[in-house]
DNA sequence: AACTTGACGAGGG
DNA sequence: CCCCTCGCCAAGT
């Protein structure tokens, strides 16, 4: 096997690997994924990899920006279908199109955040 | 090989 | 709270 080929594919694969691990009803941010992968990864590049992702095989909709909002609807996707799918998975959004990251943000096993994610109630005005 | 673009993020006004 | 600017790095042209 060509190590070169593997190494090049790995750039995207490492991102996809994490995205596939996000459970239903939870989300991750581009910056968080970039942070976990570290070297050579930035929120920008993670986003780049995501837009190239196979929407049939990867739960791309569970990756949103740090504001808790969907950044899609600019190119390929008609509008923010992403939000609709997430709402269907149980993620609540407010009128401004933002969800509560405190509640829905997910961290993969082995990557504990400083603050534990509390299942707090959503919907406080 | 160089320039431009882009599912972003943090900071400042 | 909203808007603008800069930085960041892979891929496409």
C-alpha cells in the first residue's frame, strides 16, 4: 500500500472519523474538531473538508459553528436544511437559529472538556 | 508555481 | 447585540 496515498486521505478521514462518532441529538463545532486534530487543522480547513463530505455517509449536519448556528445554505444546500434535520433529531433552536451548545455540544471519548456538559433545560427566554 | 476561495473563530467597535 | 477585520491552511484554477 502506498503510504503517501494513505497519508493524503487521512487529512479528510481524520475529520470524518470524528464526525461519525457524534451521536444523534448532539453537535460539534468546526473549531472543536480542529482543536482535537491539532497540527495543520484550523476551523477553516475543517469546514473545507466538511463541504466535500459525502452527505450520504457522514452526519455532516451535526457539525455547526461556534455560535451554535448552522453555516450552511450558502452553496450546495438550498437553505438551512441542516437546522431542520437537527431539530428532527431533538436539537432545539431558538428564533435566531441558534441552539444551546451547553446542552447539545458533544465531546468524543478521551477528550473531556473542562466543563462537564450538563443536561440543563433549554428554552429559558 | 502563484493567487484566490472558503460548512470558521476570536477580537474590536 | 450586530457588524467588520484579521488570521488560518488545504484545494481548486
